C-alpha cells in the first residue's frame, strides 16, 4: 500500500519536475491538477506501480567483491601517484589538482594557454571543467594527464572507496533509487550513484567487474539498443529512419552513408563514429560548435554535416520545428504518454535562455518516452516474475539508463533471460521495433 505522502511527492513532481513552481501540497487539489494536465496515466500506470518495485530492489541490493575492490583501490592509488608526479614535472611545480582556482591559474596564467572561447564560472574563474580541458587538450602536454587524473580520482573517491564502505555484512550494496530526481522522468540513484560509472573506460570496466552474483546465481544484463533514436524515429515519423530500424540496419552506418554521400559498404569506422555523434547530437539539439568539439571536425565541416543530416532526415527537422513552435504557445512540452516539462524561458528575449529551453523542447519528448519504456518494462517483468513465482530465483537489482540488471538462479538462467528480453522488447509499441541486447556472467562486466 502506497502512503499518501509518497503519492503527494510523486504528483507534485509530475506537475513540476524541475521544481520551478510550487504545486499544491494537499492530495485533493493535486488529484484535480493531475486530471487537468492529462497526467493520470503516467501517475497511475507508471509511477505508482514502480514504487514497490524500487523498494524491493533497494532492499535486495547487489553483491560486491570486497577483496577485489581492495586490490583495485591500491592499483588506482599507484596510478594516481604516477600521474601526479608527471603533472608536477610538466607544470614546473606542485599544485592542488583538486582546486579549480589553482588549476585555472596554472593553465591560463602560468602556462599561458589561450582562454579564447573559455567560459567563466560564477566566481569569475576561467573554467577547468571536463569540457574545457577536452577543448584545450592539444594546447599543452600537461592537460592530458590532468584529464586522466580527474577521471580516476573521481572513480576512486566516488565508487571504489564508497562501495567498500557501503557494503552490508553480506557484502551487498543498497543504492537508493530516486524516482523524482530528474526533469525527464529518468531514474537516478544515490549512495552510491550507480548511473555514472563509465561504461567504456578501462577503470569503469574494472569497477563493473566488482559487482558479482551470489553463489548459484548469474548476473544478467539487458540493454535497450539505441532506444532514444528509435523513439526519435517514431515521434518524428521520419520514413527513412523508421525503415532503417524495421530492416534492422546499422543506423549509424546509414547516417554516415547519407551525410558522406557514399554507399553503406564504403563507410569506414571513423565515418560511422562521426555519424553516431551526429545522430545523438541532433536528438539533443546540438549545434555546430558543440558538434565540432565532440567530433573533432572544424566548425564549417560540422555546420555542413548538420545541414546535410537535416536534408537527408528532413522529417526530424520538421518535427523539431513544430515541437518548438507548440512549446512557445503552451509554455511546456510533453511526451506521447503525457509526461510534461515546463519551459518558462522558451519565449525569453535573451537568446541564450530561449535556446536552452528550445533544446529541452526537442529532447524531452525523446528522453521522457525512453524513460517510460524502461519503467513499463520493469513493471511488466516484475509482474511476470510474480506470476511464475520466481521471486527467489530472479531478482531485479539495478536500473541504469537503458539497462536492467538481474541476479538469476543458474537452473533457470536461459528460460528467464528469454522471458525478460521478450517482455522488455514488447513493453511499449513504437513505430519501430524495440531491440534488447542481453548477456549473463559471474559479474556485471561479464554480463
């Protein structure tokens, strides 16, 4: 039974996910507001059924290998020491690498790196965030080791040490899933934040290997393939992209062949990578400046690629323009399910503020619907587990972005894997098929 306080929390968040206004705090008024704003379906069919599922996941937790984490901690510590020594040598002296002020002074005053195009923080400091460091990476030899230091220091302080401290007597971590923490409807987590463990970096992979199965079980992972691009194809109605997904084509290769004007079989891995960046960038309203930085192209090339993209997938551009136009009239944007997000600055005279809300207007219907697909999948899979009476043999452990992680008893691993995959692929009807990639092993990395 879900308490009134939880219902009120969920309803207030649905009405104002970015906490910019102050919805009523009594249930009767909130119930009326949910109906007025078309949010009943999201509230009753998605958010409410999810409460119990998340509580069960938190209670079960996920097992970690504490001995392995102790070894990883020592290894990372050794690598940090080497990086610090290298940075001090290149910098011509010691500094506190965790101090943005000292780092900013080193880069832009002592080493005279150009600050052209570098934004300033609220305190007036020239930024030293990851985006800035990536932008100035080729300007001095010291930047690359600073970036590496930042990455692995964060992994050690945010994951390796906290995981060791947070494990219970059985060696299980009980992360807290936050249902009302994002503007798009996506779940977040804290203590520890599982969502931000890097997937591709060497150390990120090593940390994933620390999450293990109990004896007699396997860790099984199920990942939605390109879910946001599939949602984009569906909501925009772009025929070319829909057809590509229906034929199970490599969407990034197709995009590369279109924007480079070459046959699909002539697409190189480098072309595909640029196209992949472009596909996801367009979904989030990325402009030529940002695309140039991320892809390694110059500004003019980036501009040309985006123009070519919109000519090839013109229905996406039409959909984006219509969505922004409607948002300007209503002051909000919503998903196909009715999930809403307020856009108070969409008509702001300052283009910087208006542009930010325009980007939200075009990416929220995608991210929000993708979040709903995953949540509905969790609900359907949980129902199937109950029907099969598999509660002790199949445990849903984590929801991380587009991925669900389970602990499954060895005796039913194949049967359960097939069932979960099928339920996830059929959790929501889009104009294109949903596709789930799955695997299992002794730890999360192997899965």
